[in-house]
C-alpha cells in the first residue's frame, strides 16, 4: 500500500501541473477582467480537438502541433473578448460574463458536435502508453512531458507578469483598474491580450487532456467544474493559488482513489473544497478585501 500511495502522489503531482496551467488562465482572466469565463472548459476541449485533427489528418505530433494551436486559440480569445466581453458594462459585470461565456461555450460545443459527432475520441501517439521506470515507480511519458510543458509555460507567464512592462500593466490592472487608467495604462488593451493568453494556454492543457483521456464536445462541462473549484480554492485572481490548489486537489483525489475507492474520489475532491472554504472563505491565497474596480 505504501508504494501505491507514493505512486498516487506522483501521478497527482504530474496531473496537477497540467490542471494548474488551465486554471492559471482562468484566474488570470478573472483577476484582470473581473469576469468568470465559463467557456474555459470548452476551450480546453477545442484545443484537444485541434491537436486531434493535426495528429490524425496531417500527422503532426501533438506537442509540435502546439505551435499552431496556441496561436490559434490566442486569436480566438482576442476575437471573443473584442466581440462580446468588452461590451459588458461595469455594473453586474461578473453576472453578465457568466451568461455571455456560457453562451459562447454552448455555441462552440454545438459546432464541435456537428463537426465531430458525439463519439469519444483520443489522441494516441506512441508516448501515450509508455512510461519511465524510476526507483521502482512508473512515470507515464505523457504525464512527465505534460508536467514539464506546464512548468515551462507557467514560468513564461511568470516572466511575462513580473519581468516585462506589459506585466506591470497587468499587475496594475489586477490591483485597481481605475488607478491603472489614471497612471496611463491602456486597461482595454491589457484586458484583450490577457483574455487571449488565458484562452491560449488551454491549447496545451487540451492537448495533454486529449492524450490522457477520451473526450467529446460534452467533456467541457466536467472540466469547468473542476477548474472553477481550483481557482475558488486557491483564491479568485491568485495565479499562485491556482497552482497550489491544483496540486492539492488532484493529489487528494488520487490518494482517495488508491486507498479507498475511485468512486469516492470526486466526492472527496469537492468535499475538500467545502471544508477549506468554510475555514477560509477567500480561498487559500485569496485577499480578504475585494479589488477596486
């Protein structure tokens, strides 16, 4: 049992890194734009389908295909922000964003249903079923590669936020949109690019998700519930919180599946969320005071 428990922790950490990547995009969008992007789950599925098409129809390796899918989803995110999100007024912005992004999610889901049908598909490159054997433990290639990819992209987001002028503008907008405008920050431009980045990272998460799981257009519903749980647990608007919460939740789920039963792991996953929020309502790394608008 001890070996199985350690294996569960290892699998949880590797998987949690990919969830952290997807959740970081969601919490970044909330922090800068003050919207809850319900469509984030379907964007992940869309990224998986784009990688699937490139792999099956063109023969492009899923990781290499990210050179196409990440820019494509960035452009899509920018277009959606320009067409829908920026039209939202400041009043009831969060509520209206839920309705708008839910509508976007339904449109994309319907389009995917028409294009690919409802059958479950999965990416199956050679490394999807192979593993490293290290110190008596199996490390699936796809999870290791996915974890490394997540670390690289999250490090890139960190550098962008804390080592660039644009990042300073993003952080100013995170803290206070009105004050940011007063010091000359183009908040609208920052919001558009940030939404694009938040959507673009789902291409990487979607590729790994589509390689490790069967999926169809309806898979986005389960994904968004998990991603929202992660960003709420970590603290809305906290990228570091999203990373920590991803690892905590996924490792907890894998441990329960190993020592108890896989049937109960989703229950414990959300029970853990309720317990933490009952003790700390703002999440693990959330701020007690709301950000100024």
